[in-house]
C-alpha cells in the first residue's frame, strides 16, 4: 500500500512508530499550525493495523493535546486483550515523552458471517457536481490539511443541526479505515456555531470499505450543552454503501 502523509514509520523498537507533523497534516493560523487530531487518529490506526496485521473494527480516541508543525511524534502500541479472531489494543501518540492522544481499538474479523446493512443513505441527495463548494473555515491555509480535500455541501440545515457533505481527497488514495477516520474529524464544521471548536474525542466504527471517489458525510448535531457540542455521523459511498458510523464531543469556540 502507498504510504500517505498519515503513515507512520516503524521504529527499531517493537510496537513503536514515528511520524512528522508536516504542513499537509496540520491546520491553524500560519504562526500556530498544529497537527490535526484526525491525522493523529489516522496515524494511530495505521500503526495498529500494521502491528496487528488485522483490520480495524472500532476505535475511540481522546484528544489530550496536539502536536505542532515540525514536531517529531512517536506512536506506541500495546496489546490489551482479545482472542483468536479479534485483538484489543491501545495506542499512544507522544511528543518528547508527553502524551498527546490515547486511542483504544478492536481489530480483526470473524469469517463465515454474511454481511448485511440496514441503514440507508438519505433519499434525494444531489450528486457532488450539483452541489456548491463548501467554504473553508478559519483553519484553512494553502497547502495545509484542509487544502487536501474538496468538500461540497448537499444540505445544510442549522435549525435541525443537519449537514450532508460530499468529500473527496485531491490526492490518490484508497478508501481505508485511517482515511475515513481522518475525514470524520471534520465533524465540527457541520454547524456554523461549532466551526473553530476543539474536539475532545472521536469514535468510529467501520462497517465496510468500498472503492468510491466521493464520500457522503451525513452529520447530525444532537445538542449544544454546557458549552459542548455532541453529535454523530454516517459516511456513505457513492453507491449507497454505509462505510462507517462515528460520534464526537467538542468544545464550542468562545464567543468574541
């Protein structure tokens, strides 16, 4: 598989990986570009899958802090439990001994069980080329992470906390669990009030991996409460296949 900007390098020590916070992995003001949490999540998933040799089923990440542009980051992986088909594990993203993110996950599969999907893509979603380009948020800069994706708004209804957004990478990439996790971390951009907020966590469950040029993110903001935003998201392929289910909590940006 082709190495992507979220692909960590294995270290000599078993279960340890390295990654640099390059410009394409960062967001924020020019003088304060930081390693996006979604990229950290993608890198940790990649490390876990490489270490275990198994596909991701589910993972959740806690964003404790973030790396900065140019930082050399370390990812450590260790087994927590599991059986013959599925392994449970933990990954930590570190900078000079300081923990930035913690991720726990289950990886593997149980063969012989037929696949079946019950959740369907919403009706009457316009095709990507029929939708307007989504306006970049304040964290966008030429060449940084947000500049690596094209986003088009199919539906935006702030009163219902609902957004349908088509998204595709501007670079060649297979649909993988790390890429879906990274794309799901655009969650806070789904509502005008939460844009520019701070993610506290992200949870993603992989339902299927299918080739698709565009991914439809159906985001439902559930509530604003105690200064936090809560909600969930579904990612669909262009043929209607459910790719993932994710959920997130974030802090709303402070009002000026």
